C-alpha cells in the first residue's frame, strides 16, 4: 500500500513518514500532505481507502449470523433490523452490513475497538462534536460486505475493484 500512496501523491520514498495519532491509528505525512488511510482484510479480499480526511474501512466475508455478538454489541434498533429479515441468508447479510459499518466508523474516528460498539447506532446519523460521519456500504455479490466511513459524504467516495495481480502490477511499475 505505501507504493500506491507515493504514486497517488507524487512523493519520493524518502519524503514518506508514518505517524500515529493519540489512539495509535497510523497516517502518512510529509511537508505537504497529511494522508489518512485504512486497510482491512477477510477471506480472500483486501480493502483499502485513502483520504485527506478521517476515514475507516472494513470488509467481511459473509458467513452465519452471530446473534450472540449482535445482542452484546449492537443497538436494539440494529438487532431489530437483522431479525426482521425472514431468511437466514438475509439475516447474515444484515448482520455483516451492521458489523462493517461499526468497524469502519470506529476506525474512522480513530478509536478502533476501544470504542464500544453498543454505544452507537449505525442505522441513524453519526456525529462527533457536530461533525457528521457518512457510511457507504457495498454488498458484494461473491459473499462479502464492506463499508467505508468518512467525514466526506458518500457521493465523494469512488469504488474500484481489482485483482491481486492488478495491484501487484501497479505497485511494481512504481518501483
């Protein structure tokens, strides 16, 4: 991923410096840029996001619904949203939709798992100190879900999907 950062922001390798915020979330910095990024992986998928603003991402392979986890970590409205779906497959999709939203939000605000997932509801508006956070969720057809959370409205998020081979080719061209 650092190769993509260097290419995207036209920086030289010796100009790239990693820093950490007060919660340990890494970012890229040099004299001209403060670049926020986040990475997630599950099964055979890797997801990454780059922004000048606060940002978080999560990808999860959709498996079975974990209602024990939902009851412990989800808001009551989120649990109701899951169980309203009649099929087991639909409940699993909704479970992972909520999970990836929570994970991406906690990463975007920089608190990760130190933020109690029960303390916020992803089906409503999310804001910290009146700054709104937006979540863009994609239900991939091959059994994965992912969400991106940012202070940027969802219409400013560009989604691209590519193979590991395409990523490798892009990175090696930069070296």
